């Protein structure tokens, strides 16, 4: 909210009471005309005028002080008007009272709608959380059955089953990120451990697609949430596998805590780069791949924002893509 300039208040005050000011000027004009017609002594005229001006100035000063106080009170309430609408300054006129009653009525309606919405959202989150855990059982059974025999058909089915698991996890992550209640746990984690978890999960996909993985372990710890940073890495590796037919995927970390995931895949068109983190945007490759949802990178951006880390991308069509995660954190004082 833009802070209002203090010097605008006197002008606003005069404009609000312009009708009263015009009436006072009219009264002064009538008063001066009558005194002049009756040939009243100038000293009497000036003395009476000075008293009137003094009275008007004092009254206007008091009213202006009340005007400023009420204005500041309303400005303080404005950012949280949905919660503090019942603490507005006392109404001094009938129109003000009517407006305050309307604001309070709208506030109560808004509070009730927000409570209903929160309840419905929590019920949806509970439902999808239960659904995700329940669907994992048949997925695990199918995986065991497919792994019982190593054939080309079973390997293809396992790859599709892996994609199903990804989409299931993405559903739950999408709902959790939009929830007002988060399960972030920030502490120092070993970065190698997190990266190796993501690589281990996609190891079978690298082998299946004949993609070479390059990763040099680093002795580094980061202040983050392990589960959600792992989610970002998994999404980036998923994209790397999806759009790299043959070649290499490289995961590296610089000394200044910039983690990068590079691939030698088809790359991203320059016109698509500014929009790849938008919700539902699939770009040229996504339109070719009808299975693309346009949610993976959007969720990465949302998660990175909540973790307080930067995410960016560089790409050249036909040469590959590199995503960067800025894991630098300002030192925190533990109390």
C-alpha cells in the first residue's frame, strides 16, 4: 500500500468541507455588507471580524486534528480490514454510520466465506492425501509383478508406472503448496545426501534412456527443507530425462552454492524461456509432447520461492538446458 503524502491532507480537508467554507464566506459577505450600509465604525467592524476569524480558525483546527486522527486510524486498519473492520473510528454522521454498517456486514460475510473455503480446502487436502497413500499400494503391487520378469515389455510398463508415481506426487505437492498450512522444516542438511536421493530415484530412467550422468560429490551443507528441495531436484531431473534423447545430464555445485542441472537435450526456444515457469505453460516441446502438464516447473518456482532460493534457466535450442538453484543463505543467529 502506497504511503500517502502528509502535505495532501490539508487540501483533502478543505475539499471535503468546501461547502461549509463557501457558506462561511457568504455569511462574512452579508455581515460586511450590512455593517457597511449602516455606517458602522471601522474599529467595530474589524474587531468583530477578528473575533469571528479567530473562532472559525480554532474550530477548523480542532476539526482538522480529528480529521487527521480518524484518517490515520483508517489507514492503519486498511491492510487488515478483513479482520479489523469492527475497529473503525466512531461514526460522527449518519452517512458515516451507514457506510460502517455496510463494511461490517461485508466483513462478516467475508469471514464466513473464508471459513467455509478453508474447511473445504482442508477436506480436499485430506482426501487427496489419503488417495495418494492408498494409490501407492496397487502401484507397489504392479511394480513387484513387473519386476518379477525382465522383458522389454515389462521395462516399458515400469517406465510408465514411474511416470504415474510422479504425477501422483505432483498432485499432492500442488495442493500442499497452495495451503496456508505448510510442513516446511528448515535446518542444516548435507547437500550430497539430498542430491543422491534424487539421482537414485531416476537411476533406472537414466539407464533405460541411455543417458550418462555426471556428478561429483561435494562436502557442503545447506539450510533448507530436505523434502521440498528434493522435490525441486526431482522435477529438474525429470525434465532432463524427458527432453534428452541421448547424451549427458550433469549435476554440479559451485563453491558459492549454485547448484546446476544441465542436459544436452533439445533445449528451449528463446521465445519460450520467459514463460516456462508459468502455470500450465508447455511451450513448443510441450505441444509436441501431448502428455506435458505445464505444472512441473511452475511448482519448482513456487517451492523455490517458499524456500527462499533463486531458480533460473539458460538454454540453447539443440544444445541443451541448464537450471540453476541459488542456495546461498544469509547467516542466521540462533537464539
